[in-house]
C-alpha cells in the first residue's frame, strides 16, 4: 500500500503541505510524523524516473564530451 493521498490532493495528506512554514525539510519534522525510510522512498516510482532521467543526461553529456575530445585529438594528429 502506498502512503500517498488522493490524486486531486496532489499526493499529500489533507491539511499537510509537506513542509510547514519555516521548515526547509532538512531538519526533524515539526508535526511529529516520522520521515519515510529508505525502503518507502525506493518504492516510489517517481524517484526511479528522476534517477533514470539524470543517468541518461549524464551518459549523453559524457558521450558528447568524449566525442569532442576524440575529434579534437584527431584534428591535432592529422594537422601535425
């Protein structure tokens, strides 16, 4: 079972905005509810979608940089 609220509520519990005023979410919860543990977070598919998109961007950027370096080095070898 998921701990998310109904869709029309934006996935939050009624009456709870997620972060009370003045709380950035880095400290202990103000209202006494415990933070979700790593297992609960790992079951959330949105986290895996975000991590997948970041991984694709990193791979594409690294491939582009490697291709540019190979092209530069090839041009320097043939010019010399």
